[in-house]
C-alpha cells in the first residue's frame, strides 16, 4: 500500500462545510487513526463499505483519450461529505480510506510523446504498474471482509478491481458494466479500453455483461469476437431506448441472469449517463434516474462485491454537478446493499 494516501482530519476539514442545525455525512464517516496497521484496522472496524479514489488518467491517455479523469475523487468528496446524515444515508457504515497517488507516473506521462510507438509502450507499461497497486488494495479490502467503492480514474482500473476481488475470493468473478463501449479491445498493452479483455484472458473474469452498448460504437472485429465467446453478452442502448424491442426492466433481469451465479462487481462508466460530463459524455444516453435504478437493482444482490464509478471528467464548470451525480450513485448503492443486509 505504498501508493495509498490515507484520508485524515485535515482532508475532512478542507471539504466539509458544517452548518448549524444540520448533521453532515462527513461528520459521521470513519477514518483511519494516524498510526495503525491498515489491514488489521479495516478488518476489525464495524463498517461494510470502504471508499477509495484513483485520481489518474494514464489509462485513458494510453487509449488515445484526452479527457482528464484526475479530479473526480475530489469532486466526489466535496459533494458526498456534505450531504445530510440521516436514516437513509448511513455514513457510520462507511470508511473513507483515501486515494492511490500516481503523481510521479503522471509526470512521466507528461514527458512522453504518445504518437511515438515506443513511448506509447512506456505509457502502457505504467498502466500495468497501476494495475498492481489497484489489485493489491482491492484484494486487501476484500480479504478484510468489506465492500470497496472505487471512484476513478479511467476504466483501465476495472482490471485491478476484478483481479483483486478474484484473488481474495479464490475464484473468478462476474461483472455487469453500464457503458457505451465494451472495453474489450485486444491485448495490445494495457489501457482503459481493454481491462476486461485482460481480466477475461487471465481467468479472473468469467461472465461479462455490458449494459447499453451504443451500436454505432462497436467495432465489427470486437463484435465478432464477442459473438464467439459464450461468457460475454451485451444489450444495446438502441434496443432499449430507440427501437424499444425490449425494456430497461427486462434487460436488467436478463443481465442479472447472466451474472448472479457467481460473486460479481458493478462497473459504471459515467460517459454512459446523458450529459454527465461536459465535453466527453454522450448526448444520447441513459438518464441519471435510470443509472440510479441500475445501481439500486444490482446493489441489493447478495453476490455483489464492489462498485466502481469511472470515466467522469470534472472541469471547473461542471465539478459540482458531477460530484453530486456520483454521490447519488454511491448512496444509492449503500442504501440498497444495507437494506438487503438488514432484511437478511
């Protein structure tokens, strides 16, 4: 956990806005003490959810993307810590652990010309190093018996989420991914577009279901590959929202039938949510309400192992908006999952 920067009281005071007669989420969350054995403390702490950030865009750059996913963690904290503490939000059940610091790696990337193959290869090797840090942290949280909530960062971190969970469980896992793309590109060096490919080929991922793929954005080569693999399935956004040959509710059930036999992770690509990002998101995507229903539906399942929210690109103009939207998804997940545990 060398890259882990632990969230502390100084960070909390920087983000938290205390108001008279109000009780904020951030006033009741758990944090690590200044000196402790991190794994042992997490294992003994009476919480179910551990929130971590991965503020990097190296995987995105390695996939020829341009959006900056670095600032999502801070945008999320500014909103989440200032929502109300009440019977619905359950902050006492959450540990804000901190974030993985890749500042040195980001500086190296800024010195590279990614139009040159050898330098692009260096960038993708750095993504592989990030993979190790993410998988180790997720593994430790899972071994401690907690559910990680991961705020990215790019979708390259899906690989570390899957590998870390699978190693902790000593079993492959399934994944449901709300996305416009399959992110099942070839093994050409690690980047944000092939985390699921590597996890599948290496045996950490078994069944993979992509929910709401945009038909215009599926390369024919990937479509042919997916159609050959019985463990990879998808539904298209157009079939649900445009042609209406199926319904959102039916596709939720279909997706669940493909993944519920094994422990599974939930992946949310923010570019699939209409107008969530200012420049990089789709103008034709699922509404925030449907994204929240998606999280609620899968979050309340017994087999769920983690939630990963990624590919948001905050700017000065939209950071508040993005932070609020992600906070909704996080609290929807906690509420759904906690309600299931109470019912049991």
